[in-house]
C-alpha cells in the first residue's frame, strides 16, 4: 500500500500524518529492484486471485507523485499497479488531474475507487456508503472506459456492512489497510495490504516477497488496540496530536 513518491523531499504543505507514507524516488527504485530479484509476479489487483505467487502494488488517494514519478518507473520494470482515486481530490494541489488518470489507464494500469470524499464510512448510513462508492465508480468508469471493480477503504475503515455495500455497488475486490497475506480462499472484500512508510527499506520489501510479515503483524496488533478503544475518529485525532497537528487544520482530508 503505497501513497506518494517525491523527488528529493515531500512538499511542505503535506502534514506529517500523511507524509509518513510518502517515499523518495530513489527508495521506490530500490523497492522495485528487490521485487524484481525475488521473482514474484507483479500484477494488477483484479489479476491477484488468479496469479500464483503474485503481489500487487497499490497507490491510495491519487497523489500526483505516484503518477508523475512512480508510473514511469513501474513501466520501466514492466510491472502493473492499481491506483485508487478519491474523486474530490482529483485536480487539487498535490493530486493527479483527469488527464493523468486517463494516461495511467491507457498505460495498462488498473484504476480503483477510494471514495468520493474520503470520509470514514463506518459512521455513515447505507445510502451514504453506497453514494461514496457508486459516485466515484461512475466518474472513473466514464473517464477511463475501464470496468472498475476494485476499491480501497479510506483510513482502512472497514466493517461487514461496508463490505456488503461495496458488493451492492458493483465491486469484486475491496482492500483494507491491515497487514496480511491474501490466499485464494481470502475474502475478496477484505484484501489485506502492507503499508509502505518512509521507514520501509529494501530488506523489508524482500521479506514481504517471501511472505514474512511477522514484524508488521505485531506492530498492527499494538496500534489496533487504541483504535478499538477510542474509535476511528478519536484515534485519528490522537495520532495527529502526537504528530503535532491541529485537529481542526485542513489536514483532515489527507488522512491516508
Ligand atoms: Zn486515503
């Protein structure tokens, strides 16, 4: 689960709670070199369930660096990836515009839905959840001509009801943000992903390709405890307070 890629350093307007997940071009190339060495197949998310020993590279939110810097590198390696787009972010400062999405689609990359507004869905009504999924799906389908059947959850916020709504909205795959390896019997409406942060190095990537994610599982159990106790909104506010951000600042929209 990637987000953004920058050349030398992250843009100063991006708050720390977001740019933890943003990596440099040099690091990204190091990651892809490790993947190439490990000889796993790199496929779009819709091909994952039918390809043996495969991994998928996904990018959430629609950050501009993922398209401008990441995409040419991915193409050079001959890999495929999936971009999850939030409709209301398209064309905003720091995010891809419509032309960029079309270009990625034409380059053979998969496009998926990451909500219409990026709000957390566990507190929404079914009508609101369906609108978040369907509105973005329709927009991306008419923009790219792709049949869009994959989505990822803003903030990783997931429950069974959200998964049923995703199915009703026409999706076949739904990605969350909890770490795990997906098998052919895994619920395709709860596909697990490993978050790539600015601390993820080549050795970590090579571990992931060997299906060793023990470190990430321990970390995730530790961080899930306050999430469960506090609930998603309070947890996000606490996280931003720890990172020195004002909870009323406009960084709300950048929550990964
Ligand atoms: Zn996001």
